[in-house]
C-alpha cells in the first residue's frame, strides 16, 4: 500500500496558474477514474475539491480543475489567490482489498 | 446536509484501548461505504479502514490489522472504530469519511497515545 507521489511544495504569484501532480501506478490511478483532491488548511478537516478525476463539487470555485493521463493525475489552480494557500492531497481507489491510498501532500504557497 | 461527527478520542497509555464513534446524519447511512482516515501531527493523511454498506466486508491498512476493528450500526446511523493495543505511532486525528473514495469528512477526533 504505497502512497501516491506528490511534490512537497508548489508556489506561484497571485493570478498565476499552478499544477500539482499525483503519480501512482497501473494498480490505482492508472486503472480507475476514482481520484479525488482535497484542500486542507491548518487545524481544519480536509475539504473535497475534485472527485472522479475532474468533477467539481457544488460550491468549489471553477478555478480548480482536475485531469489524468496514464498513472498521473493533476490538479490545476488557475487565477491563484491568497486563500488557496494550503496543503493539497490526492487520493485514489486501488482495487486492492477495496482500499484507498493518499498522496503525501503538497504545500501550496502564494508568493 | 451531510454531517459526520466523531467522538471518543482522548489520552490513552500505550497498550490501552479506545473506541471511536461517528454519528452520521443528512443521508441514508446504510447505502454508503464508510472510512476511518487518520492524520498524525504534522503528517499527511493515511487511510485506516473501511466497511461496506451492510457491514459484510471490512478492510484495513496493514499497520492496524489485528489491533483495530471497524464496525457500524445502520439502525443508529453510527460508525465505530475499536482500537486495541495502541502504540505511540497511532497518535493522530481520526476522521470519519463517507464513500469508498472519501467525499464527505467529519471534523475529526484526536487520539493521543502516551504514558
């Protein structure tokens, strides 16, 4: 049950776009369109930003978008804002023992 | 509105036991897989266990197998995690979350294992 691989940190200036990658294997990300992305501010519970690779829950800004290619999923934040500064985690269904696996998290810093 | 409220966390000595509860409301509890996910201080999210809608299937991360037991009571709209033989490395905030790949999360309950 290895974790998905995310960059430790990504930064950008207000208004810019950034992309966070999430690399798994053919047993998880590559095989299922069941990848979610969460935003977490310090001391708070994770908040769902993207589910099923590219779907956005009601209430989440359309500045957030998701995609997938092969074994790598990506979260793009466009028009970066100060409030986007947070930790972001990806998560994928694995099909193995019907479990899920998380990425290690990416700290997004707004310069 | 979907609501998940965890309770039961606290300070426990190594080797001790604790039972976490999660009260669900705002949806038909018996129709969804449920998870426990934890987050150690300053660390990332770790999936712990999940349970099928009717409780007939349960899965665990290797590090808790044989020590933790997930269960549910659909009549009470409640999810549980019985934690035995607790270790220092089990110290974390424990979240209850709905769906196979979690979509809705509770606010978490802190478990501290220390002497």
